[in-house]
């Protein structure tokens, strides 16, 4: 009986390393989760800035903004357009040529435009997808990749509304 009481006394006052380690691990996991959520928030803000540069670049016919938004030398654009006869056609274009065309617009739309990010998904902090409504004319699906620590649009797909 004395042995049982002695064991109980020792066990009652002995540290519980497994319990303590679990709490230390919880704190580390919470810190990692906080870091991850801060990184995710920073990525989302950076992606929104890229989309804004795209939107503003078109509105101002500004090649610098557009080149900040797109990986212009590698990106492409595909969409469904209407021909002069009204027939719907799939069109593919090199983004460098598209940006040059947008930048040469003698009458850019300026500030009276409307657009919004409808949805954004970031996967693994390296690739993202943004659904964007441009005025009441187009829906864009923008694919972005983090290249050299910067987010760039690598592909644009669109449809007319």
C-alpha cells in the first residue's frame, strides 16, 4: 500500500512532458497557421494589385502597367469572339501583341470603367486563378503564377457577356 501511495505521490507531482509538449506544439502550429494566413493574405493583396494593374493599364493604354501585370513574353489570351457576320469564334492571341494593341489605343476608356474580382483562388502560394468581370462586356478567367517572387498573369481566357 505504501508503494502505491508513493507512486501516486510521485506521479501527481511529476511533470507531464507529453501534455507540455502538446501545448508547445499547439503554439508552434498556431504560429505557423498565423504565418500561413499572413502569407496568404499578402499573396491575395499582391494578386489583386496585379489585376488592378491590368485593369488600369487597359483604361490608360499604359504598356508599363500591362507589362507589370502580365508575363507578356510568355502569356497568351484565348476567348470567344463574334466575327463581323455575328458568328462566334474561338480566338487565340500572343499577349505581347495584345498588350501592344491595347497600348496603342488612341482613345483609352479612362476612369469611367467598371470591373471587379468575382473570385480568387490561390493554390500552394505559387499559382492562382482570378475570375474578373470587366464592365458589363467580358468575363475573364486569369491564371497567375508567382515568378521570381512576383505574381504575373500567364494566361487570360474570356467570354463576351
